[in-house]
């Protein structure tokens, strides 16, 4: 433990605790999850549980900062939530306020110093902040701050926000945060915490999700309601909280002793919720933007079946994210659905280092075929995306080696041709197989008999629940159904400009 001379108490675990290797080449990697609770005597324990429910959003590090009203207490560690915290460590995080974070590195590398929440002391007191997203002008702001004498401890763009808040000349914390956010661009769902206040902010386009909930009558001796905020409402389910609503794009929630207030920070911008949340990132039991992620995925599969039907004996998903889409695909074409690939759920704790020479074990470690389901069959394999193509190739081979007569690969999203600059860890454009290969060429590379991707129009129609009204176009000729969603990794249409110098691009995509 190292207690500093001021208010903040830090208990970080300096020993990396074995984050799982990143051996999945064919999915955009998860991002981050955030959780906050205000007004509960078990803030640390409930934040721990909330992070547990958000574990799928980031497995590299986890952290919790609590406040007892006088000072902040922080603990961060590398690895999964269950490994990052012991009961004893949670017991050293007192107070009724807490924010927490699970991280997959996007901007910044995989180091404990980049683990969040960040927590600092500054002239006005203590401040903790955690972030899901990516600031597209972080390099410029950071260079400007460094030019004025700021010293950074980490390579994460979130630290830029800490400096901006600390340097603001405003008095109230909500004004300081507003002042800081006026200087940055990008995608962010942010939580700030002082000794007495929690702020939750969503970027003006609402690219990353953020939800508000309430834990009724649970706030200590006075039985006040506790407010909770999380990336996905599944975090509420686990702790018995009720979903209230999504935080609006450009909205800041201020939660303190006076209750909850809402402030609009930015002019209403066209919303651009990340469509990939529905395709892959979010848990299927989540509701985002008022829609069940499971139902949307099923509809994606139904659309896929209408666009790319094939005669087959069995439809199998690539578990877990491909399951609802495969159900939708199979039921639409009246083909039997089976679990022809079984996922091991214990891969995360392997000690194997992610060296290139052994990365090929990756797919076998995670998935194994069920031979009786596949032997002699014409098999449709449904997955949510193809990134580099290497995993899809191994999967097709695995299914064929198990005896499949034909292997037809169906993807419940369009070809991913463009990197994400809004908080998702993606390869460079050069590494995205669809950026330089036609669908036919990709089919040959992955050795599938046929390959079908869902169209952009079909995906957006499925996500917006308007599959019957496809074909409508807006004034610019774009599919009308695309309104409200970011789909830049499929279309190249970036809603927020980014600085694409080689150095910045490398940092932004996290490699
Ligand atoms: S570029 Fe793709 S992954 Fe990134 S926010 Fe947009 S839809 Fe989501």
C-alpha cells in the first residue's frame, strides 16, 4: 500500500495477474465497461458485482475507486475482475460512492499504469475518472498540455481529461467537467467521481452506451434509493437494480446528496450509437437504445437468411455471439439448428503467452467441433464478423475436418473494411481482409464453399426494427434506416473526424 500525503489512498496490485492472451484474430476486440453507484453502504461490493457483469467488455484490467465522503480509495489490477479483487481488498474500499472500470486496451498499452479509474489529487480535492471510448483529438490536446508543463503518468487518452478538469478555472465540478469536455472530441461514456459527487456523461453522438438505473430503498439507514450507472443494464440485473433509461447523447448526470440532476452539455447532434454493440459487443441479455440485443441479433440472422439462403442440412453458430443470429437464420429457412461447435469457457486463465508460434492453438482452445452433428452434412456456419480471416479459415477447416460435406459461411454484418477510431480495438485497415479482397476472394481464402455477408442496408434495417421498409433513402441517398447508428467500420463514413497521421493512427487502434 502507498498512501500519499493528501486525500487519495491507492492499493494497486503491482503484480500482473495473468490477463488472458489475445488470440482471437477474427473479432474486433472488446472495449471497456464502466459502472457507478451513489448512495449505498456496500458501494465497493456492488461495483465489483457490476463489473463482473460487464467483464465481456474488457479483460485486461479492472479497477474500483470509492469515496467515504472525505477521501477516495483506489484499487486497480491487471486481469479479470475475480482475480483483481479479493474480499480483503474490497474491504479496504469504504464509502457510499464508487466507480469501476474493466478495460481492454484501445488507446494506451496494456499496463497497470493505464488501468482505470484514474485517480488523482489536485488543488480542489480528489478526482477519479473512467472512460469507455476514444478521444479522437487526444494527441493534439496532450501535446498542448505537455507544452504548458503538464506531466503524464500513462499513455491513455483518459488522463488528458484529468488534466483538463484540474486546469479548469470553473468552481463547481460539473462546470469543470463541462469545460474539459468542450475541448475534446470523440466517443465517450465517462464517469467522474469526487469525494461527494458522481458525474456520468455520454458524448454528443451517443456512440458508446451508458444506462441509468436505481436500486430501490437500499441506501443505508435512511433507506434512500441508490443511483447506478453502467455501460449495459445487465450490470443492474446482477445487483437487483432497475433499469431507468439510457443516458442521452450529450447529457451529463450529476448525482450528489441533493439527488440526481441532468444537464445537456452539447447541442443535439445526430445520434450515432455503435451498431457493432448490437452485432457483437454487448451481452445478448442487454437492452440498448430500448432494444433487446438478443432480438436484434436474431433479426440480423433472419435478414441474412433472406439475403443469402442456401440449401443445407444444419445451421451451426460460432458461439457465443453467433448463436441468436444462427437461430434466426435457421428458423427463417427451416433448417435444423444445432450446436456444432462447443466453446470452452475456461480459456481465460491459460498461462500461454501470445507468441505468434503458438497463436494457432487459439481456436482449438476455445472451440471444438461436435462430429456427429457435422459428419456428412451440408453445414451453414453463422458468425458475426470476419476481421483478418485467419480464425474463419481455421473454423472452416475444423468443421470440414469433422466430416462436413459442404461448409457455407454466413456473416451477420457487412464486410469490416475500416478501423474504428471510437474506442474499439481494431487492426489497421491493411490487416482487415475485406479492405483489399472481394467476397469471392475471402471465401477462397477461408476455404468456404460459399460466403455471404449481410448487407449494410439489411443490418441497419434489422437494428432499427424496420426490416419491412428497406429501400427507403434519405436526402443524401443513404439508406434511411442508417439514421441513428455509427457504421463507419463497414461504410467508412466517420461521423467524427480523426487525425490520421501514421503515429496517431497506430496509437488510436491500440497496436
Ligand atoms: S466504427 Fe464500428 S465499432 Fe467503431 S463505433 Fe462505429 S460501428 Fe462501432
